[in-house]
């Protein structure tokens, strides 16, 4: 099943530019099960669409922490039709 989760950046390290957005998107897309990743500096959010059979939301959050971003889950939805 696919799940969409939005992470809000809460720590001191922020998404400051398009380069930061692209870096975060690349590192998340490298995780097995991630279908889409979209980082937005304008509102300091990172949206991730992933397969819950392959990946847990905590693994995404842990990857963001390793990259220096403290986050909290801002919202999530599941798509049982996928």
C-alpha cells in the first residue's frame, strides 16, 4: 500500500535553496520503496510517497536526521487502491 507523509522541518537546519531541496529529494529517492519525494523550502516541508510493504515512516525520518534535518510528521494519507 502506498502512503503519503509530509514531514515539517522543526530544527535549526533549514531548506534554504533549490539545491537543498534537490539534495533532500535525491537522498530520499535512494531509499527502497520511495516512489516520490518533494522538498519545499518555501514552507519547510518534505512530502514523501512510499510503499509501506517496503519502508516504514520512521526509516524516512531517520534518513532525514542523518542528513541534519529534525522533523515532525505534519500529515499522512494512505492509498489502498495501489
